[in-house]
C-alpha cells in the first residue's frame, strides 16, 4: 500500500491533485482543508495517503496531517459513509470541529455538510462517540456521559434532536442512564 507521497505538485483541480514523484504522476483526492494549505504548483509537498482498492478502481486519498487521515479512516468504517462522503465531511469541518460536534452530540453541525442528512449525522455521532480523542477541554460535568447515552437512546427510539434535548434539561444531573431514560420517556409521553 502507498502510505506517503513526496513530490512536486504538477496539477491542482479541486479536490484532485497530480503529484509528480520522480517521473510518476499520482492522482490524489484531498479534502479542501488539505487543498487550501498546499504549496503552489511546481513546489514539493508531502502527503500522508490512504489507498482504496476496489474491483473497478484504485483510488488514492491524501492528507497533510495524520489527524485528518486517521479521522478519514474512522469515517469510512461507518456503514453508509464512503470515501467521497468522508472527504466532504473533512472539507466542511476541521477535525477539531468534528470532535467537538461528536463530544457535544450536535447533529446540526454535521447536517450542514453537503450530502449529510439527519440520519447519517445521527449515525456518525453514535459511531464516533469516544473515538476522536479527548474532549478538547470542553466544559463537561461528570454526568454528561449519562446524558449523552440517554440522548442516544431517545434518538434511537425516533425522537427528534429538539425533543430529546428539551427533555434532557428536565432530568436531574446525577440520574443514571436507565432511570434517565424512564424519566425522559415519562416526560415525553405527557
């Protein structure tokens, strides 16, 4: 597998690059976050890569940072999220913004990315929970994990983000997950 390329940028056509590595031109698709930080045509660059081999194609995706590549790899493991969708997510959100959205369970931030609907955003939040590193210093109280679990349970039961968030505010801070779900369902049935 190709894990890294160092060469001269021969062509730039978003979201694709042509990198000349000692006479061999590699077509590499990159997120806009990487594309905007690349040097000019004719200059050398190094990209970390992820290669996808399919029955009908061999595709190469490039990233300036290991964080972007690691996040891309996490995203493509999620059911219904392919490489193009993962690139769109990384083009629309920085890795830190995505991690913050996941930590705070904010589906609204993900829905703003072209190609991401409500159900996909909810699936992303559920699948990425706890996988994008530390909480980035966000203020959280010890019960936030319980509240996040209760929120996910309510979303899985078909309640909207707005309904679930509203009922979470009515729950005591130290409620357990099972008791919280029961209380939330009781409040929602009124």
